[in-house]
């Protein structure tokens, strides 16, 4: 009876939430029941209508464990996660919502856990009226139209834990009204906001609302650097781990390195314990630390370990800056030993001109690769060239060599692509070459070209021809000698 009463209250709360965000219509709410007992979103038995939510429907999740989206492409119009710690887990697949999603509009609140996959929603409120939590250990959150808000109404408490994954949003805001609470902690995840939001986000950081590694890291905020036209927020732990937390490293011999903290007493050595394993549970449970320890109370800032291709590794640095019997426990860092794609730079663009109807240009490209799988190969191809039926096509001397040469005989723009393949991954880059009829025309095409004041005929030279023009008009005067009437 109490459960039915609680659900009725939440349904009333849901209608109130609809009125708060607008677009109130007489429309059924598809409510999670978990009657199917497998916790999967795509099981119709788990919904009170015996059908999964459609693209024009609203859903309501009240309890934990709630729905899990694993592989399917789920859809909905609107949604609310509240009640007795309502929970939605995204572990692969996607959920696409055309309007809003509210976490915490009633009861103990609501939580979303994104492990992998993509959640796309027009608006997301984390802590709408009560408590809301967003925990990301991977995947993507895409706010498609409005905002991501942490801490909405005066009674709301919202928290985002961005351990990994990427959040992109047009607008980002926290603690919209007095009394609301909103916090965010970032580890290896990334927050990307459209436009320049530096002052807004920096204000949140200065107030302590956004932290890195629970206060043990440094936040990095930029505009138009990591992402063109966007504000980007990332974090790094104070130990400055290398390989970076959540990164990819070439397999084989890997050097783990870190930055030692300052000792309590100046000049004293800082000792560390380092643990390294491919078994996350071995670090988390710490049942046999000796089996995974690679450094024991030494004053060092690096250690070399062996890794294997396609494996994920975990490591911890515990530091002693005071009592040698009481280390400061570090977080669990991770990286994947994997083959990294080649990095290709096809070189700088070229402006040139024909000499006796032809021009040969040497290409200066750069390819870097870790060599984890096999030596990389390269291939030059022509993306586009001038359409001149009277001139032969461009000739690439050796398309399989990085620093090759090309021969051109037509005027116009040439675009060439260099692709590198390492046996598993490929990367490419293009270079543009503009060919003009002569050196003067080529010079005049440059954006910073400025003609000499004495170049009267515009041939890029100050010579006898310009002097002849000057002599022809020498001492001539075309200034007015009387008033001129203008219609």
C-alpha cells in the first residue's frame, strides 16, 4: 500500500515537473516496473505498458536497480529518474531523447551511470528538485539543444563525477538559484562547452564547485585551443602520472613516472610504494599487495614495467611525506597498452609558379608511429588537380615515399593526401599546392603581399619601365583650378 502511495506521489510530481518545463500534454507515462527481473530497458515486461518507451513518450524510473541499456538504441521524448534512488545505467548502445531528462524530482533522487555508449538529450538537470547524480566512467553525454544543469531548484543537490568519457553541451550552469547545491569532480573525463565560457567556468572553479581528483589534482581550462570555438575543461592529478591516466601507451617496456610531492620537512626524501597490475580487483581489494608491488619505500620518480598488447593496466603511487608507517594512498591510474595510430603531417602548403611550362616541388612530410604492430607504409594520392585538358596530370615521383616530389604543368590548385598505415590503424593528412604563371603572380596571391610604392605597372619590380611611366607624366598637374559642380 505504501509503495502504491509513493508511486502516486511521484506521478503527481512528474506532472508538476512537466508544468515546470513546459509542453504539458495529456500523454501516458511509461513507468519502469522491473517485472521481467533482468533489468534491461529493451524487455517490454519491465514496463507497466508492456512496451518499451517510444520516441514520443515519457518514461519514469523510481527504483534501484533500474533500467540498463546495453546494446540497443533506446529512444524517448522526456524522462524522469527519482523516487527511491531511481537508477539508469548506460553500458553500451545509446539513449536518444528529443526533449528533457530530470534527475531527482522526488524522494531520495535519481542517478545515471554511463559506463559506455552515448546519451543524447536536449536538456539534462542533475538535481532538479531533490538529489541527482551523474557518474561517468566512459561513453559520451551529448546535450543537443539547451543545457546541462547541476543543482536546479532551491532544494536540489546535484553532483557529476566525470571519471572518464566526454560531455558536450551548448550551455553549462551550476546552482541556478540560492539554496541549490551543485558540484563536479573530474578525473580523466572532458567537459566541452560551445563558445567562450571561460569566465563562467573559472568562477565555478574559484568557488570550489568544480574539483580535480577530489581536490588532489589540477584543472586545465581553455577556449579555442583543444577544440576550435569551444571551451574545454580537463584535469590531471598532482602526481602528474605518465602514461597519463586513461591514456594509451605502446606495448612492451613502459616507463611509469610521477612528480614527487614536497616533504613535510624541507630536504627530506619522499619515499614511494608503487603497485602495478593488469587486474583492477587486485589493486582495489589489495588482498596480496606484495604480488603487485614494483617499488617499496624508495625515493624514486619512475620505474620500468613490461606490458602486453591490447591489455589494460592499473597502477598506484603511495607517498610517504611524514610518518614512514603511514603513507598517503594514491588513486588508481590506468592506461591501455595498445598500438597507437600513426600521426601524419603532410607538410606545409606551397605557393609556386611554372618555369618553361613545368614545376617540380619536393614534399616534406613527417610520419611518427610507435611500431607496435609492424613498420608503417605510406601512400600519396591526388585528391584534386586543375582540370586542364591541354596539360598532363600531376606526376608523383614515388607515391610510397614520405619525402617524394611531384611535377605539375597546369595552373591552379593541387591537393595531395598522404596516408600512413601501420598494419592496424591508418591516419592521413593533406597538403595544398597553388601554381601560378610566374613568380609575380605567385607573390601577389600571398595574403601579406604589399607592392613597392614605385612599382607603377604592377609587375613586382621597380625598374626602367616604371621610370618611363614616371617620366611620361613628370610635372603634370591635374589638380582643380576652379570649382566643379556635382549632380
